[in-house]
C-alpha cells in the first residue's frame, strides 16, 4: 500500500473537513510562517524512542582535559544497534565558519550501522574530520559536524567548574552549546543509500536517522561540557542540572542547500503537506472537547506566550514579525475560552485566526494539532515517498493541457516578461559545491542554473503545445522537443501530487529563500528561527526535549515550542 | 571504487547536464545508469560515451506496439531513443547500433522505462542479422542479468503484461565503478559549477566567520 492509499483509507475512519487547497498552502509567504508540530520528524522520533524504551548512552569516552578526543554513543532500535562516533578537535576562531566552505569544525560525527571496531573509529577519524573531502562506505549512515557557541560553552563550563549552575538568561539567549552546520545522509560521499535501510521498521520515516544523530549529539554536548568543567574544577565541579540540560537544544546553521530539496522532491513534499493538512482537517472536524482538553489547551497557550516572549532575533524585519505575532496571539487569546466550549472548537479557533496575520494562522495550526495526538500521530507513517516521478508518454496533449490549466493556473497568470521576473539564478559554486543565489547575469550558462524556473518552463511549454492537436500523444510531441521532457514529467507528477509545487516564482527579484528553509526546518521540528539574512538562518532542535535517561512515553511529547521558564518549572 | 546509488545518480545527472543533454533526458539516463549498476555492470564508460555522442546517426530503431504507435527510423542521439522507449507498452522490436557502448545503456534505459511502467521485459543482444547469438538476458520479475559478451550490435526487445514490480535491489556494499571512468565522469559533472570569485561569494548569504 503506498502512502496515498493509506491516507485515503484512514479518511474513511476519521471524519475530516475539506483540506485547504494547494493554492493557499503552497505559497512562499505561508511556507515561511510554518511552525513545528507534533508531526515533525524529531517529535515522532522521540515518541518512537520512548515507545521502544530506546535510550542512547555513552559507551566510550576518550577525551583529554580540554575535551578533545572521541566518544561513542549507542542506541538499539528494533533490535539493531546504531552508534554515534563523536570527534572533538581544537579549532582556531578564524577558522570557525558555518558555511559549506569550512575546512575544520569543533566536532565531527558519524552515525555507524552497528558497533564500530577500534579500526573503524581510527579510519573514520581521518575521514570524518575532513567531512566532504573524506570517503565513506555503507556502514556509515549519517555524517555531521558542529561548531560551538564558544561564549555559552565557556560560560557553562566555567560556572560548573566553580560549582555553580550557568546563568539562566545566558542559556536562554543562545539555547545550545553547539550548532550543526551540515547533516548528510542518503548516499553522500559513498555512505549508505536511504534505500538500504528504509525498509527497517523504525527508519521508514523521512530524515529519521538524521534526527537520531542530532538527538545523540545533544547528549554529547552535555557530556562534553560536564567533562571540561570537571577537568577545570576538580572536586569543586558540579554537573549541569537536568532542567538546563533539557532546555539546551542543538543549534543548526542552514543556508541555501536546503532550499532546492523542496523543488527537487515534489512527491515527498506533497506527502509532508498532505499529512499536515489532513491532520488539520481531522482536528477541525472534532465536535466537542472535555474539560481536561480545555485545561490542557489553555496551558499550552501560556507556554506559547512564554516562548514568543523569549524569542528575539537580531534581524529587524524578523523581530518586527515576532512582535506582531505576540500582539496577534494575545488578541486571539481573549476569544479562546468562549470558543473552546462551543461546537467544533478547534475549527472555531482556526477560523478566528484567519482574520489575522499568516504568522498567527500557522502558529494556531501547530497549536490545535498539539492536544490531538490520538487523532493524528498515525499519519506520520504516510510522510515517506516510495513513488518516483513518471513520464506518461501515452497521455494525450489534450489531457496535458487540462492538467496545466487546473494545476498551473498560478504559473500562467504570472507576467514573466519583465527583467524582475527573471532577476535571479540558483547555482552551485565550484567553491566546495556551495549552493548560491545570485543575479541571473552572474551565471553565464543556462545549464549551470538550477531548474527552479518552473513557471517559465510551464509558459514555454504551453506556447509550444499551441502547435499540437489534442489527440496527439505526449511521446509524439516530445520526440521533437526533448527539452520539454523534464517539465512534462513534472506536470504529470503534480497532477497526482498537488501539494508538490511551490506556487511562486523562485527566480523573481524579491524571492526570499528563507521561506523555503523555514518550511523544511519546521517539518524537522525546528524552533527559534533566527534568520541571519534572507537566505541563511540559525534554528534550534530538541530544545525542551527530555534527555535520553529521562525519556518516557509520558514526557516524549512535551517539547512543543519550549521556553526556559517552562523547562525549569 | 565503491559508490552509492544516490551518488551515481547525482553525478551522472550533473555530467549529462554539463554535457548539454536536455535535463529530462539526463534524468532518464542517470536513472538507467543506476539500474545498470545495480545489475552488476559498470555504467560509467557508457555514460561518458553518451555525453560524447556526435550529432549523427547512431542508432537504427524499430519498435512495434500493437495497440498504439508504430515507429521506424533513424535517430541521432540517445535522447530520441528514450522517447521511443517511453512507448514500450506491449510489443516487441529491435535496435541496431554501431556504438559498442550503446547497447548496455539502451538496455538500461529500456529497463528503466519498463520498470516504471510495471512491465515484464526481455532483452537480447545479437549480431547484425538479428540472430540471438548471445545469451538471452531475462530481466523483470526475475531480476537476473548476464554479462554482454563481445560487442553486440543488435538488441531485441519484448514487453508483455503487467508485472508486480521489477525493482533490482541495491547490492549491500554499494556499486562498483572503474576509478578512472568515475574520475572522468566527475570532471564532466563539474561543468555545471559556477567559478568562484569574490563577487559571488556573497551569494551564499552569510559571512565567512561564525564566532558567538
């Protein structure tokens, strides 16, 4: 059974309202307002770890007094052992960059399939610490690296060495001891293909191993700072308390490399969106809720208020958005008590938000999903993609025209004749293959541009089809127009996967790649979006998540939009 | 050299695009390359030959589908032959080629299309008279393949019925490719890269140090 038929069958069991249409959902501004939900990948991993009582633990710690060396962490999922090997190295400040062009990092990581031998650890040390320049075999499942927040790491280590806990405000301001700058999987540099392990029961969901890796990195960063503090303070040193451990997530610094993924995987993206929209439709169909749910939702609202209060960024534009969201959320809260005791309360709250900003609308969607795990958590099994984009050569030109008219009305309505509509080009630099976005004039050859000019291709195709009869086949048309083969296949794919296309011009002068980044990161479960520019952001993962030793089915779900106050209660 | 399936697909795709093959054709050829590699044959030299094909007659192609299109003629590159392979519904046919590297790639493309269309599929390589003087290669639901002996110039094709899927599993331990051919393929893939300079360094949208 594929992921689609699975959703369709479930819809016969669970009542639901109509889904929001793709032309509403798949707009850049809305995608750039997404929040993490309980459907996000890290949340579903935590639930699965708790269900299996799978607790990552350190089995080897070989660090010197300064915290340099290596550690191994192990976890068993569905009776298979996975090991994280963490390498910690000195790094000069001038070499600390989060960009792909970096050549060295504070820490490098390998998720290994099974238990590594000493020889594996040494061989991988020589490769993993060089990241993209190293070479790997299919025993390596994920490769990652991270840089310290030096200021916070040093503050925490010094405080602990003196027998004190770190300053809560300093912890809240940064939110992590290390931030990853890449998490590679799926066959990169010779590693295992996703197809090699996707059939394992716990690993079918997208990015499952990447999320597991980051969760284990969180454990490592806490152990590392405790180790350094112990070395500095000796008997005076104390360990980081549980509440602060929980509140420290793992940062992530992300640039343009994440954006093309959404364009290049239309079926997968469709499935993510379908699941999210189906979950919303199910929740909106709930007719009434009991007192416990009312009470729980009100406590969630207070938690969100605290989260928004603590969420501050340097970027002026984004800070204004956050401040606007705080005000909009406060306005909505006035109506919540009344709506919660009305018929169809979740639909009522969602409907109320629609008169406000898109930021508030998307926050409310994440919020109303939160108390409804029993209704929606099973949908996460439908988020993978097993189908591939197919060309249907037997389709008639008439049918192709109908699909374009229905699914690509947005593209046909754009005026693409202006310089502004063709201002930008996505490309890959020869500088360590770093993805970049520049003016179209800066990329000399068309074939060097990433194929993100979808509406342009659609309009060109429509013009070419004007010379064809409706009864002609796609195969006959393509025999003389090979350059349309890719866009025809894409259009035929979108016909069956309507949430798979971003419905905006991604090469327009005002495109904001940060919107694509935020969309994808929200599915990962990221919070505290902290844009450094319109194409670069920092975020935090697993902030508020229980440490492995404390993880249980009762608390696995308890990390929705965390705040320091919430965690330290 | 051992590479992953995703690595092979990505490198082949970039190499084809860098060689100015249309994107859609590049996508199909790259997918075919993975199918070929999964069958135990190194596709890298075929890929390189494909990117070097001159714009002249390389392939004589004939295929019959009783319920749809009959096509006969010459095509000048792998690209149009892919279109014709897209028409593999049910039927049989043959292809003649003067390029020793082409049969394997054509086979891979055909297999890829047949797999996509969930067809059982049978291919043979033979001599110019169309005689099957080589081993018959049975693929599809049985997922078996024999190595191509000699330099066959004829491919016989037959498709029938819907299969329950013809996926060839990725061998554990990755895919084996020739080191030199892989290096050549990587060079072709680098053609899509934009030279770095001070001006476009800012296009990444971030500074060059991150100390906080």
